[in-house]
């Protein structure tokens, strides 16, 4: 089981869209995926419910720090990928989810506020490494990027990330109407009708290249190291979250 967590403590950063696009591509490629929707708004869970379900896809919502480990244990042998969609707030759940993850993806738009929300997550990852020896691979994906124009704000965000030696996906998630209409029509990206959705082919290509990068970094069937599990049992993640 490979665990990928999407986190940014600012709401509206594109976490759910990034998680849905990856989930959609993994299902298309035949993987079994469990999504843990930790957002109290349950946007992702409600989308799946309105879609009527999907073979190979399971969604659990109302995830808390108390239920996270039990849920992970239950899903371990049932799915190749577990996708965790975190709420856009700071909470103790964030440290627990990060500690369980094979990779943390931080979606950031080209804005100072988004960069600050992403910095909170990156600071936590560095703190876990420094204080508890928990090293969690992580990357930034630039989200809602204008495919034709690079703004000065986006350039500033890219420069800041480069200066901090933070891995950034080569493929940003573009601002595409198809990515919004997955939620409007309650279906996976590749199930949208190209006659009703503009530039669907470009959206599918964007999602496919993004998923290729994720899977190259985080192949299926990885496991969280036993040492990381024991650290959780010693409540070090709770201490980190409190700090």
C-alpha cells in the first residue's frame, strides 16, 4: 500500500482537484484506490457518492487522528494506493497523516497566501525530520496554472521553492474547465463528454503527465517503514503536532 497525502493549510489551494486527478488516472490504469477524505466539508466523498461509486474505488470520510491508524491498517492489503485529502486548516491530524505517508504533495497556486499555507506543511515535515527522525519525501505541485501565461506571482513562488531546494513537479496542474466539470457532472475525467467539455484532450494529457510524475516518484506497493510506525506508537507525532 502506497500512501500519498495532499496538504496545504490554506483552503482553495487545489488539494481536492489534485487528489481527484491522481485518483482518476490510477483507476484508469487499473489500480485499486482508497481515498481518505479528511476535510470536514467532504467535497471528495460527496463527489463519489453522487457519482454512484466506482469499481476499485473506496472512500472513507470523517477521518480523525484517533481513527487514522486503524483505517490505514484495515486498508493495507486491500488497495495499491491510499490518497489522503487533508482539510485546509492546521490540525493535529496533519502530523499523523504526514507520518503515515510515503509521499506528501503540497499543491500551491501562484499566490503569497497559498505559498504560506504550503510553507506550514513543509515546516512540519522538516520538524519531524529534525526532532523525531521521521523523513517523509515530499513535493510541490503548482496548481490552477494558466497554460498560456506565467504571472509574476507564480515566478516568485517558483524562485522561492528553488532557493529552498524543494522538489517541484515539472507538470503543473493547469486551469482547465474539464477539471471543474468533473465535479459538475459527477464523473471521472476520462468519462466526460468531449462534445460538452472544451479542450478535454488537453486536460487528459495534463492529468496523465502529472500522474506519470507521481508514479515515478511513488510506485505502488511501497510500505511505511516499521521504524516510522513505532515512532507513532511513542506519540512523537502528537508532540510534533502540539508544537
